[in-house]
C-alpha cells in the first residue's frame, strides 16, 4: 500500500472525484473508495492532500445519500478491509489493482501474522479517524465555514452547467438538510439599486416576497437617488418590521463613476451602478446578494445565501446563465452583442464575494474591460450585464454558475421553462422584459398570480418577530411601546386613544410627481385626503384646479393597486404630473382623518396651501385667484388664514357656476345652499354669507365656537390634532389652534367652493348610531380644551367659556 502514497495529488483528486460520481457507498466502488478515503485522510499531510478533511469524508457537499454512504464506509472499514485483503478476486478472478499503472505487478499476499498486525493498525486508524470526525462535528457550522473558505483547486468543482443541470432535474431539495449552512440569526445582506417613483413601488413588492419567506434578520443596502430615498426611508420607518435594517447610499454621488459609459438600456445610468458596489458598500461587508427591482422570491432567501459556501478557488460571482439567445448573436441580421461566455449570464440576481473582489482589484478589472470593448461596441445594450459578461469571458474562473431556478427569466423567447418542472422548483422569478406582466410564457398566468399575491399582500402582516432572534433596539419602537403601556385598556375610549399612537405604513409619491416652483414664490397647493369610496372625485378636482395637489389616500394594499390601475387608465390623471399621491395603509378600526391631512400637508412643495376636502370642487380659476390674494394680503409676512366660503348642492349633476353672480342666482333659486346650513349652522356661520353676497374686498371675521372653515395658510401652520379620528371635531380643533396662535381670519370676496353629494361615510354612521362613540368624542374634546389651556394659558380660557355657552 505504500506504493499508493507516491502518486501525485492530481491522481488522488481524479480517483476520489470518480468515487463521488459513482455513489461511493455502493458495490465494488464502495469497497475501493472507502479504503482510498481512509489512506487519503491518514496521509493527507505527507501527500499534500488538503482536501481530505473529515467534512469531505462525511460527504458534506454530496447530498444525503452520499453522507449515508460515507458514514457506512467509516463504520465498516474493518469489515471492508478484511474483504479486500482476503478476496483473491471480486469479479473476474483477478486481484484488483488500485494503481493507475496497468503494468504494475500485483502486491504479494500477506502472511497470517503480518495480516493480523495490519488489521490492528487499520483498526487503530479507524478509531483515530472516528475521534477526529466527532471533534469536527462538535466544532459546528462556524468551523465548517472556515474550511469552506479555503482555496480549492479549480479541478475540484466550478459550478459547471452540466452538474447544475443534473441538479435541476433531480429537484431543488436542500443538499445538506441535516447540516444548516446559515445560522439561525445570521444577518443576510441584500443590495438593490433603486431610482425614481416606479422603481420604488417595485422594490416594495420585492421586499414583501423576501419578508414573507424569510427566517433570518435582513440588512438591505439601497443605492437610491433622492426621490427613492425619501419614499423608501419613510416607508421602512413607518413599516417598523423587526430584524430589518436599512442603509441608503446616494446614487447621485456615484453617477460620475459610470457616466462615461454610453448605455442604451431603459434603466439608464442607474443600470450601471452594480459595477461599483465593491467601492460603495462598507469595506467590512464580505458578501452580498444583489437583486434587480423586478424580482419576486418564492422561497427563503437564506437558501440563496447558503450558496456562498459552495464557492471555491477564485470564484467571486454567483450568476445564472442567460436564458435568451441574446449573447449568441442570432436574434436578427447584423445583431452584434457584447462578448460573453456561451449564452452569457443574467445579472438580475448576483452573489458577490466583496472581500475577494476587492483583493482582485475588481474596479480596475471591469474598467479596463469596458474601455477596451467600448472602442468597438460604442455603447452597452444591457447596461451592467454586458460589462459583467465581458469580464467573465476573459476570466471564466471568477463565476460560480447558479442553477437557473435562482433566476427564472420571464422575457419573450427565453428557455425559462427548462428551469422548473413543478411549482416547488421555483425559487426566484425575474420579470426582465420591458413588457413585465404581459410577457409571453406558457405559465405566465401562474407567475402573474404569484406576483400579484405579494403586490396586494397586507404588508402589516409582515411585522412579525423572528423567534429566538432579538431585534436591535429601536428608539421609535421603544417610545411607542411605552406610550401604549401607559394607556388603560379598561377605558371605554381605549381604542380612540390608541389610534393616536398607531404608526401607519406610508408610501409617499405613489405615482410619478413633477413640480417646478413658481418664480414669484406665490404658489398654492390644494391639500385633501380620501378613501377608496371618493376616488371618483379626483378627475373633477383636477379639471377645476390646475395647480399642485397633495393627496393622502387611506387604502389597503389591494386597494392601492386598484387605485394604480384606475389612475393609469385615466387620461386626466395621467396628464397631471403635479399631483402627489401619498398612500397611508389601513390599520385599525377608525378613519385617521387628521393623520391623513398631516401627511398631505407635510409633503407639499409650495409656500402656501389650501386646506380642502376631497368632496369639494373649487371654483374655476380659484388657483390663480388665490395666488393673487397671497400677494395682496401679504400672507408671507402676516399670520392670516384666508377663508374660501363653502356651499353645497344636493344634485349629483350640477351645472357648475362660472362666476359669483351665477352662484348667487343659484342660491336664490334653491339649487345651491350655504354649506350644512340645515344640519350644522355653527360650522360656517361666522363666514357671514350675507355680507359675502355684496362684498368686493376681503373682510375679517372673528373665531366662534365650532367654526370650521376651509382656509389658505402658510405651509408652517400647526398640524391637525391626531386624537380626533373618524367623524367629529377634526377641523374644529385645528381652527381653534389657529386662533390660539393669533391667526387672523379673512374672508375672500370672490372665492367659493361647492360640496358635491355622496353617500354618508361609515364614520358618520357610527357617530349617529353609537352612543359610546359620541361619549368618547365629547371626552376627547374636553381633554383637548384642557391641553389648549395648559399650552396657551389665560388666552385659551375663552374656548372653555364659548363651549359652555354654546
């Protein structure tokens, strides 16, 4: 047996790989391979065979069947040795030679005494081997990861396509189910490049699919422009998902790194930013999963994270083969793609070993490749993907080819159907066609339904804790829990009080928004809030008000998608880019009317705002009239609230008055009325409609109890009080605070708005039918008045007096 030790390590590697392929625990090969592994492990230092580790003998990377085969080999090595030593022949009556040299003479038979000695030696070897194996298992996953990080020979396995295709056919079961590669609370790092309004929506769906399946803490690294950062920072701050951390990196600062590369792809300059992740992400971050925004996960992302442990040698990029014929250059006549290895690789899903890439000077590598290829190609067609493929073409050892179920590419004319045979095979779906959900695929209906499931899934349900993985301390969460703990759950108004502290998930600028500030700094934004049952008012308001609008919509996730489809199908709404739609997602049993108003107020881009309601139509030309009034009444330097008189009609179809004279005529005819004159006169009585009929100049009015006009104010006015939800006192309390802060109420003589009829809201129905609702509203009102007295002192006593006299 000593003659085996003299053979080179390449021979050992080849023969042991043969053992792996032949299922080493079975038949003749089982006997041979068991003996080979024993000698290899025993003499690994003298042979220089670093790959003969205890883990390798256990078949850690060869699946459950080979794990069993290796274990059986270890347990029955004594028996196998006896069989090997005593058997004169196994199949053809000749001794089996383990030497690769056919001409080598067979070893002489042992004598009985020497055989007994040799058997004892082998048993001693086996005992030592079992002891080392038990120690290796006790060291656990952390030690196994250290072993896997060592450099391996390229002959040992590169993730070649043939072996991967075999894995796909065999199914997608975990290769090491009994030996978890990702620890329970290990943080998984995910990088996403995101820019603009539409991409921000796509990111939310991607994140939902990841959160739905995940069992590990997540750290998202978002390379975002200013728009996406504002949207996503607010979204994640209000989402408050445990064990999720978000970091932002300014995409605009990275433009200079890639702006020199001409790119024809619709992703624009942001489609090139994955190239600079080694430079952008923290230097202590060793590995990261990089995802496109049009990705949907159908499995736990930890399974993909575990693939990092299969990287060997100089493999630093994990990629799935491109499933279209793009890089084959045969799509059309004179089609000339960038150079690629075979079909090339798709960069919608990338595993990056950042630490090794930095050591390899990745930055210099891709830049030199891009400069060389651009001399003939002139521009990229598929953004960063072209450059990644050109680098891999020159350095194929860099890539570990992932099974294609990790990036099932749903663009036209792809081979994606070869990536799965059953629903359970699906891991990651990639909508990488510009057509997105309208792509041609035999199973597109199934994929579309899976995508829509996450699109409309209630994101509040994803706020679940990870058992056994404590979240990092969050100041906002701790303060919220403290405030809620101070509430008395036995209080009959507990639900009202609790709503004040509820954090509603908020998605700002749900649709594309553009606004150019007015040169004279007099611009006014119309501010309103609505729910799904008032959606039909949007087009009419846009026709009446040409200025910027800020709307807060209270919707569920499914309703938000209905709104999106409604807006995209409306020529009126799609022609307006100065309307900011801010989605506040439903949670709790009350309509948070004042929270919605605050959200809409907070995100205006103009110095002034018109605080309206969605069921009012402003008069034609009101926008320009208010801008002139702002200058005339010096609103910039004075604390004024400009009142727009409110009227109403009971007719669903109204010939809207085009002037004040026409409105007065309709008042006289009974077609119009002053707002709520028949049910709540006090709400608008101080406007003094009798004086307004003949007024030609603005006039001042005094605050009175229950006054709730619609006003134009500066953007720095106080917010609405969140304790008032649903119906009752939500505007009254705000006007009271304006008065407490010494705002002057001024009625505009040539302005008006008209309330359009609609079915009663759910909240007003509860107010009218539920006695406890009215009792709690009265309690909250008294507490608000007491808070006003404490905050504003003696001047606020008039509000208590006015309430007692009313």
